[in-house]
């Protein structure tokens, strides 16, 4: 820890010059620890380049650096967390990198509850995943390269999280996108993988249009890219901002939809499975998909305050609800274990988004927090299974319980946590979200119709509970198909090496106990954590459990597990019964993911890449160039014409006159008429004409 | 004496010369036509000189010079005609079409 | 009392003409004649300089314009500049001839005599300020060139060129004479100043005077081969010996423009409404027709023939600016300036182009553009110079041509008139078209492979080396186009001083 | 003044007596089918002009015409005709065929009409003042060598050039035959 | 040396002197020719960097290191040069890229070999480009602007692609290089001829107003501010200038010479063309059109904006249809310049700043892309992307650099390309008062959509070129990866891309004050 000691003392002094003084009186400025937090984004970025360029020469070919970096992040995150809980920190540091007109452009770092929570999650979860990756990626063709881009991935996320202004956020945002593109397309020899990577990138890029526009509107109407300035403007109710707030909020939310895989921009996430499993783990748990949630949370006052973007919340809650329900259903029919998890992630993200829509800031972030642990755990577990059986399909698995005990135990913990079984982490967070829906549906919350309205909130509550059932159901299915019954695959599966299952255990602990950070009426650590911001977020804070919701939620989960057991537990049900589960009409719909992918591909991408592009190209060659070349050819044609006239005009004249007087003989004669007198004739003719002109002019 | 009488005579002879220059096939005859035109111009000059009573006698002097120049031209012209004739045994200009394109 | 200093150039040049004639009869080496001619031309420049720099010379007592013979012969800056131009151009043309004529089986010393005599005529024209002197000078310029065109006596093409040129020449001379007689008859005066005074007095020129003016100008339109009086040009250019063609396209053409300048801006200065529109039309026609036809040519000399027609059109453009309703003295000077500047630069670059063509034809034994393909591979310097001069003709900076074009555009845009602007646009489009065929030659020399028909050994053999005189000519013109391209100021100055009288008395 | 008055003055009669034959001669020059006749017709025209000059009181010009034009030039022409063996005597197609002649006639006729109309418009019935005394040759000579000295010198060069150049061009060469179109 | 502007003149003239020296070197002695070229271009670059250091950024809106000498008295045109915050980055870019081109060419001579001629042309080109960026007299500007034509014409025509191509519609087959060369030339000549008319128009009108006629940009800007060129006169002159500049940029619909020229040109030719020549047009808009014709500029701005955005979308779509790598990059240039023009069209300080950094970024990025395309086609002897799959396997480093550059080109934040695009969009949300915000906001959205398309074609290009298994035809071929000279030429560009991306002050620091001053002067802030 000498490093940190050094950080907390020297670095701030070093930086005092470069940074302009941020910090806020009522909240602590976090001292050197916060002042030095610029290391959090910077270290991994630098590390990524170091690994890419020199990683091969290190003892563990880059893994060592990467993991060390994540270790550093985890530790730093933890320290900040502790410091924050000791005394809330709200610190902002910035370096001006340019000034355009009157606009300052800055790199900076923000240290407050929200970002600290993210630092912590990214650091800790990331650390475990990197640890695990050593075993998983062993013998990969591009081992070093993988860790380089993986570090870039995490680094990008940290840049995003540490951003005090929209510009830097966008930078991090896109860095994450690029890193994901690299990682998803890690095995680019296979066309499908690179296509999946491009799909992810482009889908996000589409959403980024929204983010760009939103950022532009906010920045221009406030006069600064800084979140703090924007949110202060919201506090003070600056009219210039209020005027455009709705559109800005909507645009920003569209951006968030992309990264956080909200319906209908969720299509890229399942395909992102093409990447190595650790990538999926990190992507679904801590980085990338959480970015959207984080962004909305970061700008939450904008969405919360009347007269600003509060009406966007109706959109947010609807989108969230659709996502959490529809994507959950798809998970029911997936055979690829990773895809099951992927769709479950989408569904959980739906919960978070919907919660934000309902105004439940804390609940949403809390679910993000817990979800990070158990989803990472589940993915890594699935990874170790896949590692063992060399297949993603659950139909090739079964009975792995006895071959890989650690994997089994941890996976079950994760599954239960996801299903929301008390007292695991998932229970508390999901319960808070459902409770927040109920609160929003109740009278005392001023959840106006424009913002969504009570009725909507109640519908979403129902959907949420239904989705809880669905979640439990498909997780049960996954567990039973994978770990129970007879092994249906080939070869001899075996437990993964320690370097892989130790992280599982670590994450399992997190999944088990993270929930206790925020037990309504008991502990409020998390509330204080994320509440500690320069601009406070005033969201409803439940004093105690909402019994109704607790009962319904638990019931739904247990019911789901029970049904899962009835249908999927080996020998519990005949194939016929399982087939009956393949409801006609609904099943193919789910199988084909509501045909959305096909719609995008056949309806948009293919036309643009095909006929439209070809058409434009044709236009270029055949219309514009036609004019250009046409002019050229015209000039030459004209030249030919004029030349012909120049050389034969008089012949023509005389021949014409000769034609009627002399007939053929005459004509033949003309053909070799001397040119001199033709010229002379032309001259005389020209002269006579000019003179005639003069005379006529004189007469007039 | 009407000045126009002389001028019209000059114009007439000039036009005749133009006509000849256009219709004659034989180079020598073309040259003759040119001589005719010059003669016409000279009539103009001298008549006008007298009409204006130019004490610098500009018209007469001009006539003198044009006569001299015309003589020179005839010399040059005949030389060229001889040259052409020697190469193609004919002084008919309408057989000159080497550079017809 | 005669001002010998003023007419010293004419005297020296006249003596040179005779000297050449005599030296040719003496038993001395062939090239001697040429050397005498060159020295004579060089010597003639000396009095020009002393006259031009009179203010700053001790012995030169009387400064300013020197008017003599009752205002019919004037030595002013315009005259001096143009005389200088004529002498320099003739000097280069003579250099071109030396190698050519001496290699030729038809060598005759009289050739130089004729060329110098013709140049003498041009020099006289530059100073002549009355119709008579102008006419006689013009005849002296033209007469010898009839004979020079036919110099390659054994070559029917050459004969033909001479005869055609002659017939058209005498025809236009007759027309010119008739026009002059009418002008004289109506105005009663031969001197430009007199004519101007008369026309200034009368409000509306009578029809007869108008006809006279038109016919007079047409006589010169033929000299500058303006469309539709250009027909003789391509045939003559193609048939005549190339140095003669060079001489015709530069000195003889410039002489024609000198006539136009002094007539339009002095004698007929008050009749702008008359010659303005006429020359507007001729300019537009010459540019367009010349360029369009040139696009079709595949013989490099014939191409240069049409190109010179087009260039003539560009030079006429400033005259066309006279269509403007009310012209200030500044506008007139601008127009005059443009013409002179263009003439100077045109002379340099066109002579250069012809020099290259002579050198190339000497080596390739053909003037078909197709046979010039791949010149850059065996004669890079030649190809480079070719590109240089043709690019200059196309008017591409930083090679001299651009300044000429600039001045030309400036002259038409300077006056406030829609028609003038239209002319400018026509000129712009033409200058783009023009590049197309200049580029065709450059392309052939640089981009295309050597035609299989021509044996490489033949191209590389050394006994076809370029005559030193030709080298000198090439060097002179090349240096000039580059220097004037980067620093056109000299041209600017000369044209400026020479354009002073354009604004009026 | 009326037509009548025109015929009252003798000079006009003289003028017509000279002018009409001149016109006829000029017409023959450009139309006759006999080269020699054409030349002789030109002689007639030139002689007529000389007569008119005398009538106008410009003797010196008149004599110059007689000496140079009629004397020298015509002889030159006859030489030329003989050397070029231009067909002496009747010859069918000295001129271009009819069609060409028609267009040429139209052009030149038009020219005449235009010029004539303009002349009439310009001078109407103004008459040449009575020549008190003919221009005296010595005065003309002085003018030539003072006022018009430059043109005079120049013309001398023109003649010299024409003479020498003509000789060079006209004289037979050692090896006259050379294929067409080849340079060098 | 710095106060009398000698240094600045040297930056312009040095390459020309170099060309002269190379001319004197015998044809056989290639190494000497290369060394000369290197020495002179390096000298010019170093000198320009020294200028950049000496430059007084506090006073960036003023012209520094200026010279003002008599040149052509007759038309009162002067040799007036100077450097301000706007031209400085472009001048450095120009010398920088030229130097790298020389280094790159060291071992990569296009056929037919003849380095001597090639070097001479390169150096002449350099003088033209440097001169254009510092000229403060319209005629001087015109001359430099045109100087670049001939060398580029020869580069394309002599060293260009000899493949046969058929002109659509007219069905006439010709060699690529011949068609491209003449097309390039006629297009540019056509435009610049009208530009010249425009200049002359200004010249005479300035005489009518200020008494003394002048071509001096500063004097004319003063007059323009005073409203001398207002009204239809201004509109026409602007149109004439627009024609000249838009062809050079190139803007839709005057762009069609560009893909052909780029595809046909030798590598270095394409690089210089893309990196610098295109900037001459955009720079001219900022330097000449806006300050001298503010009123006309405001009336033309919507047209320019619309054309710019059409260009963005149109070019991106065209890219999607390309099978030839170089041609694709060429079309992408049209799109990028579209963003630059959009920035200019907003007539705001932000927009013009964006335009300038956009120019610099595009210069480095697309220049590098053309280097890469050249080196790859040099190795594969084809530019058909269909045949290039799996390059990442055959040449990992080359592939990586290509990927990096493509990312920069699609405007990845944190790399140079981002600032130009994003700031242009930012500016078009709030254009100058008086311009239709509705229109420009629509343009903003469309432009943003354009960025998606850009990402699309670049990613698909990478997929086709870099990814997948190598094609069977390369079985057994050995491709040696990026060599020393290429590295030496490319590494600086890569660093520049990152540096500008991370620390845009490198450019904005110089341009901002100048731009703000310009906008305030022309459009009253």
C-alpha cells in the first residue's frame, strides 16, 4: 500500500498546478486519494498500449500487467469506497485540453458516490475476471493481444465512469465500443465472429447518434460540457436548457439504449457471445452494458426534475418494461448456455432501466451492483463448463455436478441470486425495484401521467413479477440441464484449474452478501454511497420492506424454480410434456427473437449495402460523370463539326448551287475545286456581310 | 465633275476585280484582277485628292505608292506562279489541294 | 532638321538589311550572313534603349515623344516597346532559321535578307501614324513573307502555301487600300491625329466612313488571321518552312495587331461603337473556332496554326471590351495594356514552342503528334521544354502565359458592361478547352510509349544533334517564360508605359 | 442639279467617254476567254485611268501609271503568260463554271451596290472644284522627299525585296524534286 | 530572419530550390537525388516547426513573419505572405506530410522508375502547397494554387495506374491514368478559371470603392466588412470563387474527379493529393470567401451546408459499393471534406475551428490510409478487397495499423478524426444568427447518421481486407510485413493522430483566437 500512501500525499501536490480546483465544501473533497484518482482511467489505458507493444516480453505475456492493473483498480476502488462511507466525497478535477470559441474542452475525473461505486464494481469484478482469464485463455493464438484489448475494454469503461463532462464520457463510450469490437471479433478468422463484432459496433453507433445529439443540445443550451454545470442548470431551472431538455433527455436515453441493450436495440448483445467467455462476463457484469444505466443515473436530476426531461421517463419505463419481459421470454428457449445468460442480462437491464424510469435511482443502481457479481459469476461458471465440455450447448452437457463441484456450487449460488431468492444479493435489489414500481403506482408518489403515470407503473409491476417467475424458470432449466442427469457430451469433463474456480468463489461470496449493503430499514450503506453526489438525487427511499411485493416476488421466483424442476429435472417429465412446452406460434416467435434481427438485416442493412449503395455508385458513374465526360466529348464532336465546315463549307455552297445547274459532272468538278478561291470567297462574303450590316445600320 | 462619278467608277472596277479574283482559275488572270482592283483604288484616291483639294496631295501620293506596291506584288506573284508551275506544269490554282484534309 | 537619334533604329536596321545582302555575295562561310543579321538586330536595340531611357542619359537632350513629318511618324514609348519586341522576335526567328535553312538543301543567303526586310517593315509600322506609312510598312512586312513561305521550292506543299498566302494576301491588301481610300475621302486626312480630330468633330460617322473603317480593319483582321479571315493560316503554316511559320505566327501577326492598335486607339478612337462590336465578334469567333478545330488536329504544326488563331482571338478580347457604353481613360489603358502584354508574352512562348517543334522534327523526322509519343524516354530535356511552352500557351501558372491571360480577363472585366463579361466567360471556357489539346501533345510526349514503327536506335543517333543556334533560341525563350512567369513585372512595366496614349490626347 | 445640267458641262462628257470604255475593259479583263485579250483589256483600263488622272489634273500620277503599270507590269504579265505557257488564244474554261461564277457575281454585285449607295448618300451631287492649276510635279516631288520620305524609303525596300526574292524563288534549282510534305 | 519574413519565404522556396538542385544531379545518381530531396524537405519542415515555436499564440489572429514586397506593379499585386493561427497548422501539416512522402518513396518507386523526375515534381508540388497557405495576395494565391496542377498531372499521368478502364455510357476504353490525369486537370482548371474571374471582380470593385484597386486579402477583407461587396455583385463573385474552391475540396457534385485521380495516382501522389491538395479549397473558403464576402457567405451558407451533407451521405453510400480499396478511401475523403464544409457553412467560430482541425486530421489520417493502401497493393498487386482477405494473418503489423487508421478515420473519440466531425455537428445546432436553425439542425442529424454509415463502410472494409482466412491464391507467398522506411514514414503520423486526438489544443490552441477574430470581424460575432 506504499503506492497509495505516495498517491495520497505527493500526487495532489504535483497535480495542484495542472488541475483547476474542484471539490465542494459540504461534501469532503476526498483529499489526495480523490485528487490522484486520475490514475484510475489513465493506468489501464497506458497499460493497454504497453501490453500491445511489449506484452510478449513479460513473463506471463501480458496477463501479469493486466491483472496487476485490475488489482490496482480493485484496491483503489475499495479504498475510495471506504473513504466515501467514512465521509461522502464529491471531487472533480479537470485539465483543459482545448478551448473552442468560449467552450472549454477538458479531460478530468470525477470522484463521487456514483463513480466510486462503479470504480469498485469494475475493479473488483474485473480483477476476478482477469484472474480467471489466465486459465481460460491459456494457449490462445492471440493471448497477449487479448489482454491488451481486454485492458483497453476495462480502461475505456473507467474513462467513461470517471468522466466529469460529456466529451470524455463519449470518448470512454466509444473506447468501450471499439474494445468490445476487438474482443467480440477476437476469433476473426471466422466470418461470423467479425460480423457479430461489427453488429455490436454498428448498433451502438446508431445509438450514439442519439448520444451525440443529446450531448450537443445539452452542451449548447448550458454552455458547458460539464455534468456539474448541466445539473446545476437543472437545479436553477435555466430556461435555455428547459426549452430543449425533453429532446436532449430523449436523445441521451437513445444512446443509453444502445449500450445497455434496451429493446429494440438489444440485438447485438446475444451475438456478442462470439467473444471469449471472460469478455462476456465483464461485458455483461461490470462494463459496457452498465454504461447506459450509469449515463442515465449520472444525468438523473435532469430526468427527475419537473419541466425538464421528466416526461422522457414514460419512454424509459416503457422501454425498460418491454425489455425486461420480452427478452426474458427468449431466454426460455435458448439451448446455448451463454445465450440464456445473455438474455437474462437483457432482462435484468430492463429492470434497471424501468426502475430509473420509475424514479428509483438507488434501486436501479443497487441492482446494477449486485447483478454485476452474480452475472459475472454465472458467466465464468458457464465458461468453466464450456472449457470442460468444449461446447456451448446445454444439450451436450448434463450431470456435470459430480465432475466439477466448485463450478456447480458457485453456479447454483449465482442462479439463485439471479432468480431473487432470499437472502442472496439478487433478492434485495430486485425487491427494491419491484417496490419502487409499486410506490410509483401509489398515490403519494407524484408520478404524473406525463412521466408515465400510476397505471403504467402498476402494469410494469405486474410484468416485473411475471419476469421474476420467468427468470427463475429459465435459470432452473439451465442448472438442471447442465449439472443434473447424465453427461451427454464427449470426452471426460473435469474441474477447471484453481486459477479459474477461485475467482468463482470470490464472486460467489459477493453474490451472496452484497445484498446486505442495502436492507430497507436496516442498512443504508448503498443509499448513502450512490446518494453522495455534488448534485443530490432526491428519490424515494423506502423505510421498510414492502411486504406485498416481497411475498409476490418470492412466490413468483419459487414457482418458477418449481416449474423448472417439474419440466427440466431429468426424468421428472417425459419428452412429450417438454414438447408441449413448445407452444405453437409463441415458440417459433421466441426462437426467432421476434424476427427483429431479420427485420434489421433484410429491411435496413441489406438494402443499404445492396441496391442503394450500388445505385449511388451508378449515379456517380453514369449521371455526374456523364455530364463531365459529355462536355469533353461534346467539345471534340463540335471540333469535328466546325473543322468539317471550315474545310468544306464553300465546297458545300458551290456544290449546292452546282447541283441544280450542272448536275453530276458539275459536282465531280467541285470536289477538287481549288481551296484558295474558297477562302477568298469566304473573305469576300464576310466583308460583304459586314458592309451590308453597316449600310443597313446607317439606313435605320 | 461629280465626285460620285469617279467613286462609282472605282467601286465598279473594284467589284469587277473581286469577281475576277473569285472566278478565274488561272493564277495569272487572278493577278490581273488584283491589278484591276488597285487601279480602281487609285482612281478613288486621285479623284478624292482633287475633290478635297488636299495641299499635301495625300491622295495622289497614296496612288503613286500603291502603284509601286502593286508592281512589286505582281513581281512576287509571278515568281511564285513560276515556282508552282515548274513543279506541276500548270498555273491553275484549283489544282492546289495537297493539304486538303 | 532630321532627328537622327529618333530614327537611328530604322537606319541601322536598313543598313543591316543591305549588309546581309552584300555579305551573302562575298566568299565567306554560310553562317556568316546569319551572324551579320543577328549582330545588326542586336545593334538596332542599342538606340532603342537610349531612346527609351532618354531621361536618365546625359547626352540625350530632348526627352518625351518625338513627333516628325507632320505627325505621321512618331517615336513614343509604344513605338519603342513594339520595335523592341519585333527585333527580339526576329532575332529568335533568325536563330531558328539558321540551323534549319543550313541543313536544308535549299539554302539561300537571301532568306535572311527577306526576313530582315520584313522585320524592317514591322519596325516602321510601330512608329507610323498615318495611313500611308502604315500601309507601306504592312506591305513590306507581308511581301517578303510570301516568298519565304515558298522557300522550299521542291516541296509542292511549300509552293502551295506560298500561292495561297499570296492570293489571299493581295486580296486583303486591295480591300485595305479601298477602305483607306474611303477613309481618306471622308475625313480628308491621312494622319491618325487628323482623322481623329475630324471624327471627334462630327457626331455620327457617315455610312461611307463606317465602311471605310471596317474595310481598313478587315485588312488587318486578315493579318492576325481572325476568324473568318483565317482560312489561309493552317495551310500556309503547315506548308511553309517551320521557321517561317514561326515568323509568321509571331512577327507578322504582331505587326497586324500593331496596326489594329494604332488604328483603333488613335485614328478611330472616336468610332468605338463601330469597331468594338466588330472586334468583339471576331474575338469570340476566333477563340471558339480556333480552339475547337485545334482539338481535332494530329499534326503538331497545324495544331500550332489553329492554336495561334485561338491565341489571336484572346489578344482581340481586350478590343472587344470596347462594346462597353462609356469607357474611362483608365479602362482604355487597361485594354491597351492587356493587348501589348499578351503580345509580348505570346511572342516568347510561341517562338519557344516552334523552337521545340523544329528541334523535335529534326530528330523525329515527323510532325505527326502520334510520332512524338514517348519523347520523354529518349529526349527528356526536349520533352520537358515542350511541356513548358505548351503549358505556358495553356496559361498555367507559374509559366508566363498566365499573366497574359490574367491581363486579358482583367481588361474585359474592368469595363462595366454585360457583353464584356459574356466575352470573359467565353474566354474562360475557351482557355479550358485549349488546355485539352495542349495537353494532348504533352501527354503524347510524356505518357505514351514510343511507337513501335520508329526504331529506337534512329532516335538516339547523335548526328541529329540540335544546332547551337537552336539551342540558344530554346534557352532564351525557356528562361524568359520562367522568369516572366514568376516575375511578370517587366512585361507589366513595358505594357504600362506603352499604353499611355490609349486614354486620348 | 439635274441630269440635264450634268450633260451641259463638257468635262462630264469627257468623263463618260473615258469611263464607259474603262468599264467595258474591266469587264473583259475578268470575263474573256482569251488570256492575251484579258491583258490587253487591262491595258485599256489602266490607260483610261491615266486619262482620268490627266482630266483631274494629276499628270504625274498619270504618267506613273503609263510608265510603271502599262509599261513594266504588262510586259511582266506577258512574260509570265508565255513562261507558264498559259493557253494563248481561245480557251474554254479559264474561269470556274457557271455556278461558281453566279455566286461570285452576286457577291461582287452586292458589294458594288452597297458601296455605291453609301457613296451617293455621302457625297450626293457635290462636284470636284475646278482645278485652277494641275498639281505641279515639282511640288509633288518635294512632298515625296520631305513629307513622305519614310514611305518612299520603305517602298524602295519593298521593291528591292520583291526583285531579289522573286529572282531567288523563280530561278531553277540544282535538285528541284523532293517528295511532298517531308521537312528536312 | 523571423521578423522580416525571410524564414517564411524560405519554407515556401526551399523545396523549389531543392528541385533545381535535383535537376542538376545526374540521372544515374539516385541516392544523391533522394538525399537532396530529404535534406530540403526536412529543412522546410524543421523551419516550419521553428516558426510554430516562435509563433506568438497570444496574438494568433494577427499575421506574423510577414513579408510585403512589390511584385506586379501594373496590377498592384504584391508578394504579400504571412502566417496566422489558421494557416499555421496547415503549413506545418504540408511540410510534415511532404517530408514523410519523401521518406516513404525512398524504397517505393512507382513504375516507370525515374526517381529524378518524380522527386522534382514532388518538390515543386511542395512549394505550391506551402505557398498557398501563406499567400495574402489573391494573385499570389492563385499562382501557388495553380502551381500544384502540373506536377500532379504528371504524377498521375506518368506513374499512374496503367490498368484499362471503360468510361461509362461512352463505352470508350482508356488507361486509368490517362483518363484520371486529364479529368483532374480539366476539372481544376475549369474551377480556377472562374475563381480568377471572381478575383478580378473583387479587384475592380475595390477600385470603385477604396480608390486604389488591390488584390490584398487583408485590404479586401476590410472592404468586405464595410459592405463594399454586398448585393448581387457579392453573390456572383462568391459563386465564381465557390466554383473554384468547391472543385478543389471537392464538394458534391464536383467531386467525380477525385475517386479517379486517387485510384489512378501513385501512392505518394494520392497521399499528397488527399492530405494537402484538398485542403487548399477548404482553406480558401476560410481565408478568402468568408472574410471578403461575409454577406454573400451568409446567403450561400445554406446551399453549402446542404451540398456538404449530401456529400457526406452520398460518399458514404458510394463507399459501400466499392470493391477497390483505394477507391473506397477516395470516396471517404469526399465524406470527410463534407464535414469540414458543414463546419464552415455554419459560419460560427466553433464550426470553422472544427473545419480546420478536420482538415488537419483528415490530412494525416487519410494520408496514412493511402500509404497503407499503396503498400498493400504494392505487395498484393491488387486493390480488390475481395482478394485481400486475411491480411491480418499475412501481415499482422500492417493489418493493425490499417485497423487503427480506419478507427481514426471513422471519427473515434480520442483520435484526431473525432474533433472535426463532432464539433462540426455541434456548430450546426446553433449556426450564425440569420441562418435557418431548422435547416442546420436537420443537417446535423443527417450528418450524425453519416457517421454511422462511415463506421459501416470502414468496418466492412476491415472485415473484407483484414479478417477471415487468407485467400487460396496467396498460398505459399511470403509477404514481408511493414519495412523500415514505411515505419519511419507512418509512425509519426500515428503519433500525430493520437496526439491531436488526446490533446486537440495542438491545433485549437493556434486556430481558436484567429477564428474568433475572423468570425467577429466578418459576422459581427
